[in-house]
C-alpha cells in the first residue's frame, strides 16, 4: 500500500491507538483493561526472583517474597512478572490509570 499523507496532525478515535514503526504508522484497537499483561504495569522492573540469583529477571516490585531461611534474610526477592503474565490486583498501567 503506497499512499501519501501530507504533513500535519491526524486525530485517531479513542477506541484506536497508533504505533510508529520506522516510516509506517500502524493503527490497532485499544486494549480493554482485562487484556493488559504484566509488561504494561509500572511495577514491573528488573530484579531478583530467587535467592542468590546469578542474573536479574523481570519482577513485580509490589509482590516481595517471604524468605524463611535465616541465612538469606538479608536478600530481597520478588515474584516473577513475565511479559505475558496476567496482571494482579496491584496492577497500575504505565502512563495511564487503573
């Protein structure tokens, strides 16, 4: 598809969103709140999900794990938050509301 647009501002209806890929603009329907995933949450950060973890992984800063072994009580670990994970009750949309 090879259509030309003139320079300017274009209004996208509220039920749609636009994403720029290189010199293309892709238009998609907006997600309903139940379609969001952990990757869309402000609390998802890099951190440690296991004791003495070698590498950081994506974790939820709002869901710390309880460490029962007193040898490791100085470590702070969290539950994993993979990009495809369903959001929990503490979900907060990046740059938005909930």
